[in-house]
C-alpha cells in the first residue's frame, strides 16, 4: 500500500483514506507542557471500512517489535500496522467462527509472541500469532464456580509473569487467569467496598503486579495488588468515564479520559502531571478517545475513536 505524505501548515488535520498522515516540512510541534511534554508526530488511519480505516475502534496495542494492532470494533476486525504506521494486514469480519469477531473491544500484543483479542459479544478470547494466524480460543468453563467465569471482556493485559487479567464489564469485575490459562480468582465485585467496580474497561499491570483498572462508571482508576486486594484510586475528581490506560517505563500512568475528550497522566504518587486535549479534530484534540498505549521507545499512541484514527506523540521530560 502506498504511503501518503502531505505537507501542511494548518492546525487542522487532513486525513487520507488510509495509511499514515504526516506533517512534513515542519518540526513536530510541542502541544503540552508540564512535568511531561508531548510532541505530535503523526496520524494513522481515517474513518471508514477500507484497509487502514476505522469504525468505532476501541483497543490498541504495540508488540515488542513496534508493530501496532487495533481492535477495529465497528468493522469486527483486527488490523496490523508497521512501526511507521503503514497498513500491513487484517483479520476478521462479523461472525462466530474462528477468525471472526463480534465487537472486539481490546487486545494485547505486549508480551511474548501471541496476540490475544477480547471478542466481547462472543464472550471469548481468540489467540493469534504475530502474522494474525489463528491459534486457539478461550471460553468460560461452565464447570467452574461462577466467580471464575467471564462475560463480555472489555479489557485485557498480561503481566511479566504471564498471568492474564480480564476486565469483565458484564459482571463488573476483574478475572485473573494464570500462565496455563486456568482461572485463578476474580475481584472488584460484591464485597469490595471502596474497591467495587462499575463498568470496568481497560486495565494495565505494572512490573510489581499492581493492577490499574479504568473504573469507568466511578470516574477513576482503581488499583489492586497481585492478590486482588484493593489498594486505592487515581483521578477522582479529575477523570470522567476513563476507558484506556497504560504505563510508561518510569511508572507514570497515562489514561484516556474519554468523557473529557483528553489524555491525563499521573505519577507514582497519583499526582496529575499532564492533562491535555479537548473536543475537536485537530491534532491535540480528540473525540471520545477509548484507548492508548506507550511503546518501549517512549511513544504514546492515542486511539482517537470518534475521529476514526490514531494519534502518535513522543513523550519527553523537560
């Protein structure tokens, strides 16, 4: 697929039918300052149903080699892009068979060689290799206790030890599955008091095993330890219906503050160190951003859902 390049001196984004939009002929522009600085780099994709286009996308992940994967929810597919944002391939289409989806809402490509896709309305996970070849399916085990089953999965992450965490928005809880794909425990539901979740979405696990959950219905990020015990929260009074979350290599927490059409970041102490964005279609503006991911090179990818695109930034420390 031909890569489109376009010179632009306007603040408004000019979106192409597919692939990558860059702003050549000018340096990346700093659009946010504070304890962090972000510099806009490029836009990937545009609204639609063709290759490299998106319809209501809700999940994004980057593998260790820098390839980008997007859960293109409205088109019932997963798309892969290279590290420069060029379309590579896709898999899916509506259905119930292997290599088909019904509203895939999240995916995880960050650990190991496999891609896990949360096939939400089919109430299952599908596993693929890096070339999007189908490998296996994981479904709830009806022989286990109800607390160890899952419904509609809206978030997935895998810890450094290989444990998988699923955000079950249908049952308002998190399910932990061990490295052998055996459900181990659930938490965040009945009996958790301040740790009770409402409509949890994306989640992220740090190197110590702390689980950060976008507690969308409570307008915050809830945190739990490796045993599922509630630890506290971030962003109360700041966030509104957050949907996406990831951590950088310094332990800073980046959140897609969906209801406020912006991105927020917090340090380890829970202090706001960055908040930027507003409703719009220019760079640094968003429409209902649903997810984000930080790669190992310090690039922030924001899934700008309402605008049908991905915005890429570099994260810099002044």
